[in-house]
């Protein structure tokens, strides 16, 4: 028999049953082929060692949620193209899917969490001039809750009482505000809030008359770090938000189900005493338990003194838009059945328009206000 | 958007439910191995997951309703997509090689050795001919000779030859890298 080819010698190590017996017989009596086989096996082991780095097990559930969200988004884009209303490629971010209701709840929760986190990262004055999205998944929220030691604290679900305090892992949060009050007209709401409020002249199909006006007085929340917060102990950050006016519209058919809400508020500000911005930010973002991707997103936001992060719940799609020339963030649920847009108009007023409408209709309303 | 249009869109979503369930089964059966293949090339889990996402998304559109036929394809696509990522990194790396990355400084000696070795392998993989790099990653990622043959469009009997040649090239390149 002729000498055995290199390829067969190589396969002999991996799949010996695929090699004819006569090859083994030849090897037993051929020193030259045996020596070649040893060299080939050496190179093979070397390659295996180099290419078998430790493998971490991927989280298939999370990956599937992420992919499903992306599939939904791409089919949505195709549907939009079919309707002939496709615009330039959307700069949509990608998130796992959740239901509309969960999305809205998450959004509300996320705003409180991020507001507190943002407040805590500021040192001097927080006076945002533009809004940017920050993705917030359910696991991020769980991680933040665990990290801050908040448990089921009402702080994460919003301030349940007009004033109070709550402890968290590194200190305390105290808040106070007036009770939200209904107003009988736009004029009354405007007078109560102390700033003008614009409403849309033309409403999308399906949206009925104004159902109610509500005025939320100013809310003040103070975060104080205790001595366990290394490097920032004793520092405090005070976040001031509001007042705000909420205008709620009913459905066109006369049902009580709200279809559109317009919120107008003074931009939030924060004042810090104690540690510097970089100290507090470094402390918070490097704590074990803070999701690395979230920390990275916060770092990428840039100057937090002028940037208002808009937490985007898992399952939502988000894109940057211009409302009356000002940068805004448009968030829609996975099926584009509900959407909201947030922007600051450059005059110190923050606007939020949202409802059970598609993103097109929501943007139409928003553009009428600027 | 009118109610009729919205209803039509929702109906389309519902019609795709069973197809999505099939795809989910396919995804769950193959995700781990695809990530593993990609990770052996790009080196990190996050990068590998991004590669996997891209590959499965493409498979969904490429094999509508026939995902069982896509098992081999996603493996091959993962390797090639990951190699593309690696070659992109290599181009960036050439520009940035002299800039130290303070954020990635290792803390213990083992980590240093491990990380350097893996970085070295990635550099070499990026330099090897694409087919050689692909066959190495496929075989050491757990693919059989038959699967590799199908993926590369060669006879099963030739896979051993390709693999032997690739492993020899890998050793020579590593030796060259070490000497330099």
C-alpha cells in the first residue's frame, strides 16, 4: 500500500471509524507514516488548545426576546412600505418585546428610576436642554432595584404619597409635593401652573373632546448618600420637577377610555451638595449589580447636565425625531398601536404627547404644539 | 392610520404566529452552537451574540417556513459573519495598535496570558485565508466532517486535507507572531 495521505491521517484522530482498516494496518508497519501522524496530531492539539477558549453559555431566552423584537420591527417596516408611507430608514433601537400595558407601566417606572439616577449623578445644576433615549429592560430594572436595595419600595412605582421618605442601599430619598388637582378649563390650569399650555387645533381621527385637566404641583426629591457610599458619603442631590399640566382626551365615540394625553411641564432641575459629578457618576456606575450595558449607555449620554434621558421600556421601538425643530424621542409599542413623544422646546418647557395612536398621529399632534 | 388598515396589520401578525413558533423552536435548537462558533472567532460573548442575531434574522427571511433546512446554513453564516467582524477589527487594530487601552488592563497574570493568547489567535485567524480560518473554526467548534464538507461545497474526503493544511498554517503563523 502507498503511504497514507495527510488528510486521512488527520481524520483518523477525529473520525477513526470512517477510515478503512487497511490504513491502520499500514500505519502499524510504517515508521514514516507514524511520524507524520504524530506531527499532524501535534498541530491538531495545538489548534484545539488555541481555539477552545472558555465558552460562556448565552442566555437563549434573552436572545430570543431580542430577535423576536427585531423580527417584529422588520415586518412592521415592510408593512409600512406596502402602505406607501415609508420614510427614510428609521434609526430604531432594538429591544425585547413586552405588551403595551407592561410597556406603559415600565415607562412610568423607568422615568422615576432614571430621574432619580440622573439626579444622583449631578453635582451642580441639572437643566436639560435636549432629550435622548436610554433603553431599560426588565432585567435592568430588576438589577437596579436589587443594586439600590429598594426592594418593593414605592419609590420605584412613583411617589405613592404627597410626601415621605424611603431608605435605599446607600442612603435615603425624601420627597414632597402638592396633591394633583383637577382644573375646570385650560385657563384655570394655566393660571394654576404659572406657564402657558398649548393644545392641538386639529385632533387625529378617533380622538374626542378634552376629558379633564389636571395640575401637578412641583415635586421635590432629595437623595442623601450615607457613609456606606464610598467617596460620596454625606452628599445630597435635590431634584425639582414640575409643576405640570396634564390634558386628557376621551375617545371620539364618547367612551371614557382616554385616547390622547398632553403633558406640559417646566424642565426638571437638580442641585447637588458634596461630591463632584465625576465622583458620584463613577460611584454609581461602577457598583456591582449595575447592568454594564446600562452603565455604558449612561456614559455615552455625554453631558448629563444638559441631557434628559428618556427611559425606553423593553418591547418599545424608539427613534430620534424633530418636533418644531427641537430634538425629541419618539417611542412606540411593538405593534405601533400606542406611541408617545418627548421633547424640550428650548424655552425651558418639557412636552409629552402620547396615546392609543400610531406614531404618525402622535407626531402630528406634537408638531402643532411647537 | 385607519381602523381597517390597523386590523389588517394585526391579522398579518396573527397569521404569522405558527411560523414564528416554528422559528423559535429552530432558534432554540441552534442558538447555542451558533454563538459558540461566533465566539471562537470574535472572542467575546456580546460580539458573538450580535453575530448570532444577524445570522438568525437572515435565516428567518431566507428560509421562510423551512427552518429545518437552515441548521447548516446558520453555522456557516456565523463563521463567515464572525470572520468579517474580525477582519474589520484587524483593520482598526492596525490603526490603533500603538494606543494603549487603559480600560482593558488585566489585573492578574493568568488573565494577561489568556487574553494575549486569545488576541493572538484572533489576529492570526484574520490573516489566514478565509477558507482555512473557516475550516478551523468549524471543526474546533464541533462541526463534523460531513457538515464542513456541505458548508464548504467540497467532498468529505477533502476535509481532512483542508483541515491538516489549515492547522499547519495556523501553527506557522502563531510561530511567526511569537517571533515578532
